[in-house]
C-alpha cells in the first residue's frame, strides 16, 4: 500500500521528525540468509538482496498512522551454502534460469510498535505467489532487519531426501539490509 505522500513533517535527519521517505537497500552491504535443518547437519545459504521501502519516521520511530510500502528481490544465482553438493541440488530443484529471483511485495501494515512493524505481503517464488505475515524492524542508520519462517512446500518445493539425508521443509529467512535515503 502506498504512503500518504500529502502528509509532510519537518525534514531532518534520522532520529527526528521526517516526511515520508523512500529508502533503497544498499545492495553492496545487504545480505539474506536461508537456514534449514537436516538429519545430517544444518544448511545455511547466503545471498544478496535488493529493493526499496517507503516509511514515515517521526522522532526516531515509525509513524503509527502510516502504511509501509516496499519490494525486495533475492537473485537465486547468488545463493551459496559453501557446499557444492547442496548448491547443485538447490539449483536443480529451483531452475534459476526459469525462476531467477524470489520477489517479495509488502501488501499491508498490520501494526506498528516503535521501529517494529507487523506486515503482510506476497512472496513470489517458483511462479507461485503466497501471502505471508512477518515482522520488519527499521533501525537507526537507517537499517532494515527482517526475519520469518516459511514452509517451502507452500511454493510446491519438496525438500530433498537422499539416503540418510532428510531436509526439513521449514526455512528461516533473515534479511540484514542497510538503507540509503532517497527523496
């Protein structure tokens, strides 16, 4: 949902009253981590994230009467677990040529409490859009932090089962993204 761009507050630096701001993710410093468990060992894949978020910050906290808006993209080619066998199997199951990225779009702001916002949004993965709920935090700096747990079967992806290896379908996703202010 879009911000009410007609509302203007005195424009100052982070920590003081500001108007609606457009923040872009600093892709060179941002990261996303996918963590899963298996019967053999934990699996952790790290990649990059890009995108933007619109927010109104008043006296260092998110303005409660405003919606957040934003989009994120995680390129699948850049994900790496450090284990070539796991990376090869992930690329085979996902087919990143056909589905090059995971896209997330903010749909609704459910609640704002200080710098934390409970949100709903859609995640497009493997050609399937799924509505999810999660929490994001905008820290001074500014800096976006988000985390959530997702079942990969929501997108039709069955986790690997190879001999003794069984991968749990629940994946924890953590985003750590410095933001760049844009007007």
